């Protein structure tokens, strides 16, 4: 019997895992500003192993009347008045993230994307709130299901904090680069791939 090429669509019941991290002006998705979004597209190689293929990132303009806690800016290091931010309105930011995800869904014969995040409910809640504010109708993501690497890290390594789970997986971590959407998304994606690939070795799934 010939070799059957593994497909990512078969691994997650038709879902394409896309790792997302957002940076915000606080913890309330309805009231606090969405400031950064980064998304990592995950692919599967010929042996059924996952790897991070592409990162899409955008800086976001705070919506009108948005709350921004100065403590959040201290943690993230975001300078809202920096001309280098080149921030986009929420609806355009959503388009920039969604278009390549939809393209990958079509290319892999998946049905839709599923958000992967560290404490994924937080990231998904901010995306959903931005979509509701802007009337954005073409989100590729499942509206409420997600994969949480805090849970997976607890299962695989006994660690629920991102930095500790990442290091337990043998992945480098630089605390000075943390709390940017790109860095955290890429480390979360590396962690997700490491756990899924390790499970494949252990279970043969």
C-alpha cells in the first residue's frame, strides 16, 4: 500500500490551528483597547509533524472611547504615539489577519480556523469584541472553541505559565522580548507544535 500523505485537516477534525496573541489596554474586551494582534499559521510536514510557517502581525488603533490602563502599557512597552507603530483601524487590522488565514484554510481543505492561545479565551474574547464593534463578518475563526496552551502545558510539562512551559519544552525564552504580540505568538506556536509532535511520538496518533 502506498504512503498516504498526512493532512492537517485530518488531524484536528477539519480545523486549522492558528496561534494568536493580542496585546491590549486591559482585561475587559468590551471596554479596553485592542493594540496588537499577531497570528502564526501552523503547517504539517510530510511526516505529520507541525511547524510554524508564517507570522502575520498588525498594530491596532484604539477604538473610539477605549480604555487604556497605563500599567498595561508599562508591561507591553507599547508607545501609542510612536510613528513607527503605523497602527490600523480595527476593521482593517481584522482583514489583515483574516485574509492569509482564509487562504490557508482553502489550501489545506480545512473547514475553518481554530484559535490557539495561551489562556486562549482572553485572545478570542478581544477578537470577537472587535468584530462586533466593527461589524466584521468574515472571521475565519470558530467563535467560541479554542485550544489553550496553558492547559496543554500543564498536561505535558506541569507548567501553566508561558515562559516556564516554553522552557520546559526546550525552547529558548527571552524575558526582555516577551509581552509583544509577535514574540508571544511565536513562542506559543512553538510550544503548541512541540506538544502535538511529542504526543505523536508517544501515542502514534
